[in-house]
């Protein structure tokens, strides 16, 4: 029996896009038109919607109305849309251009996305995967969408071109503060080189830049997602000029090379966006090492949902910070995101009816509506002095950058006991150890028990990039890591990093928070009053249902947000 070959018509139907099929079924296209358009799409390697509108069987407005009616999505007119209202950095620019989508708004765990072809499920899936949000498509006319994407792309390019221009003075306000005008810092190549380094760091999502002189070479490294990466080794001869340039725009003394200095600089990205850098110099044997920390104020406005709290943890934190008085402590090592967590809480509480004052060393994030004070030990403005001043300023909420000594701890606790909400940070390994650390400082146990209402410990683990792949890990290793037997039910599988162009081959892009949220219950208060140890407090917290850092990290592994190796590396058990 001879094999039955498929007809050309059935072949073309198979290769048709979803939009072509929908138009064919609705009778808006004939089968001949659909086949001809599909052949043209294959020949020109152009999306179907472009070929359709170009050939003219249907106009853009009618097509948008058809998509809205057929698929049940709302339709939007882009002609009078304000670009400034669009949210920033929700969707990757490459994804926006490649899939032709624009993020319109974000509400809670939902994101509204402008799209002209609702059958482009690949685009919607990619957005959902990248943002971890529920995607709500909004239909717009195709030409208007392309026009707006082009405009957004041009804006980005224009900003970069402005930044890379010769007129650097326009981008670094206040750089005229050089104390040594005779220094040779007007070298155009140095100016452009520093510009490029700063732009590259911002584009890579770096948190710190290291400029390091050695005997035989000069090295520049970026800290991306908590890991230092070597970027370049420029000629050794530029180290002095580059250091002078950075010091000028940071308002530092360029003639002083024997002692460490601290300063700040601002890089103007556009009329609406600027990025601050905290600059620190350190005299070494072979020259000055300079470290610049990127301070992006938008981090504090991301919202509590994007930080990585589990739903139950978020609920506990929200109920604690909305209490009228008490003390909330955030603990963790340097670079674990304590400041961002605190400022996110302050941003939630920042209302016209609330008076908020912060004392920091120095203030890293500028938050409008909050009275921020930089601690200056040389001038006599210490944490205790600032706190005493705050209490005479009719505050509702006080934030102390760090509790370092008994005096600061004592005033902060008294403030929490007298009707104020106090936020602060401590450098301890986990939540239970924080309470014993306060006792060791000399704070009376009854003061700790009556003032501290919650302690959170946190770490930042690297988030897996979209290129991640499923992997197999033996049950013995999973159990050793801390998983329960009940967790190994086969409903989930761990992922491993792979590496692609988007993550520069590391397999990780961005970071996700791992948290231990410990409310101070009556049982824990009794242990504190009895001068209990950190082990006793930890045992009681476990009975109260508090998840350890390791357990919280393992939940992130189950969800596929990070790898098991990453969680094991940043948590102790």
C-alpha cells in the first residue's frame, strides 16, 4: 500500500502562526491568503504580524480590536501615552526588543504587558520566567508598539552616548572641588576610560568596583552578585592619573596619599535618574587602592515582594513593623542586604503622618521624606549623640545604622521602651545569637526582653539564570543538606547553573534573599530573663516554628530559584 503524503495545504497549516490560524478560523483571511502570507514569512524570515500588516488584508487598528475580542484581553491606545509613567528595569531590554513587548505597570505579583500578538506565548512565558510575576497581556496596535520600543531604545542609547561624551563635567556635579589645580587630570583618555568603566559596572549590575595597583600590573575588578570578577588590566602608567580623577570628582584631597579617605560622587544617567557612588581610598605599598560602591536608590523602592521573603515570613515582618513601638533588629554579614531590607520597611512606613529619622555611617540610600543624618565621629556626631538629638525631635520611627557599643544599644532600647519604633542592624551569624550578643555588650536582660519584638537574619544567595538546567542529586546528599524524608517525594527537582551570554557564563543572574524571621515570644522572653544561651533560644525558636537560614534556603532550592551549592555556601548548619 502506497504511503499517503500530506497535502501542501496541511503542511502550510502546520507552519502557520497562532494569529494566522485565529484569523483563518474567524473568516478574516481566506485559506489562500493565509498560505501566501505563511510562505512569505518563511521566505523573508519575518514575524507573521509584520507581513500581514505590510500586505494589507487587515489594518493595524482592526487587527488589535480582533485580538482583543477573540482572546479576551483589554485593548489600549498608545497615541497619548506618557513614557515617563513606564516602570523601569522590570523586563530585560534585550527581551523587550526581541519579543516586542513593553512592561506597562506592576501591581503586587502581577505585571501588565503591552503586546500586539497575543499568540506569542513564548514572549509571555519568558517574561513570567524572568520576573516571577503573573503576566496580564494588554493589546496595542502593532506600529504604535514598535514606535514606542524604538523610542525607549533610543533613550537608552542617548543616555549612554551622553555619558560617553567628552563633556564629563556635565555628568559629575561638583567636581570643581579639587584641592590641587595643578594636578594633571585633564587627560581626555583617562576621562573616557573612567566613564566606560562606570557604565560597564552599572550595566553588569555590579555592587562594587576595585581599582588595585600592584608592582607589575594594575587591576580593575567588579563585584557582581557577590563574587569579584577581573574586568581589565589597564597600563600601569595610568594608576596615578586615574586615582586623581576619581578623587577630584569625589571631593577628596588629591595631594594626600598617606591616609585613607572617604567621599561620594554622583553620576547623572539622565534628567530623571542619577546613581551615587561611595568612594574609599586606601594607601598600599604600591599606590592607592580605590573601592567604589554603587548606591542605587531604586533598590529601596522595589517592594517587599521582590526581596525574597516567604509569604509567612512577610506576614510576620509586616505585623512587627506596623507595631506602635518596639525594636526590630536585622542581622547578617557585610553585603547581605541589611540596609536594603531596612529601607524597604521604611519606604512602606514613609507617610506624611509619620516622622522618621535615621543615623547612618554613612547614609547609603537617599529616601525622600526621611530625615537622614550622617554620623561624623571627628566632629563629635556619634550614634549616641544623634540618637539623643532624635528623641528631642518628636520622632515616630528611628533607624540606627548599626549598634556597635553599649551606649548606642542603651539609648536605642530606651527609645523603644518609651513609645518609639526602632530599627537597627547588628553583625551576628543568626537571630538567636543576636540576643546573647546584646547581653555580652552589657544590656540588661529585662531591657532586651521588654524592647526587642523581632530579629531577622539574612543572607544573599545568587539567583539562577534563565539558562539553568535540571540536575540529579542523590537522596543521601539532599538529606545531608537538611531536607526531610517527606521533601523527597519526587514532585520537584533541583536545578544547576549552566552559563550563557546574559549571565556572562556564570550561570547566575541577580540575587535572592534567604531569611530567618524570629519574633520574640513569651517563651523566648523567659529564656532571656533567665540569662539563657543562644542554643536554648534557638531550640525554643524551632519549637515556635521559626525556620533556620538553611531551611529557608532549601525552600528556595525546591522552588528552583537557586542551586543547592549556593545555599550550602552561604548558610551554616
